[in-house]
C-alpha cells in the first residue's frame, strides 16, 4: 500500500503543471496540423504536376505515332527500316 501511495504522489502534478502540459500538447498538435496541411498541399500539387507531365508525354508519343504513320503512307519511310529500328529496342 505504501509503494502505491508514493507512486501516486510522484505522478500527481499541480494544477499549474497540468495546465502547462496541456498548453504544450495543444501547441504541438497545432504545429503538427499546420505541418500536415502544408505537406498535403505540397503532395497534391506534386500529383497534379506529375499527371500533367504524363499527359504531355502521352500526347507527344501520340503525335510521334501520327507522324510515323503519315511518313509510312506517303512512302517517305520504308516499312522495313521502321520495323528494324523498333526491333532493336524490343
């Protein structure tokens, strides 16, 4: 019983200490929320930027495909050369 009483007295704080601890915790929570909000905004912008980059690459690849098809149709590009070129990279 004595050891429990000593432990209880050891862990009890004064009202002022409790208030200061509560204020410190509240400040830390506010700072964490501010940081998380900023991180979330940055990540959201990064996702949009990367999606735009992917769309740009996709559009350029589509345009390249159209240009190659036009060259093939006009006879300016030999089909055999085109096939040999791409098979080197497959």
